[in-house]
């Protein structure tokens, strides 16, 4: 999940696995694979950065907790 800020200043968490595309229109619009779009305050670059961090943590949970997997 990644945190985004809507234009009414509400924070929302979205499932990063559902992100299909992110574009600047000039507002940032996130298109989801479930045929929904979300307009957010974060820049495209910020969303991409959060997406990359999310994927890194999913593939290497030890980045979040170095003690994982140690007996």
C-alpha cells in the first residue's frame, strides 16, 4: 500500500499492485486496473518513488526488518 493525498487533504492508502499508470495532466492522475482513477496532490515522481519502495519491500522484507529470517 502507498499513501496518497487527495485534493480535499484526506490521506488514502492505495494498493500499489493495482496501479496501471500515473500521469500528469497537470494534476497527478493514478489509473487503477479496476477501472478507477484517483487525482492526488503528489507528483508523478513521488508516486513512482513510493511504488519502487513498495516493490523493493515486497521482494526483500529484510529491508524493513533486518531481523527477519535470522534464527
